[in-house]
C-alpha cells in the first residue's frame, strides 16, 4: 500500500481561491483550476471565512518550511 502525500496550500493558491470565489466560481471549478482535490477546497473555504461568511485568504495561516 502506498502512502498518500499531503501538501499545504500555498499563499498564492489561497489568494487565487479568494479571487475565483469573488468572481462567482464554485468549488469544483476552483479545484480543477488549482489542480487540488475538491475536499481540499471545501475544507479551505470552511476554515478561513470571516464572521460574515466570506472567504478571506489573509485569515489562513502561513506555513513556513523550516529545517530542524
């Protein structure tokens, strides 16, 4: 059995999601454009929305790769 590899979305991808949402595109279209799974987009939209329910890329944490 092969091990799945998971990757964090980049800040660029998060800003792209925000732009596409504001342009009226839905999650399936965004997942195809960014070449990530639909569930990744749904989780991102759920986790990083404002109190008003709008997605905001700036709310998403920025992960920095650090070598130990």
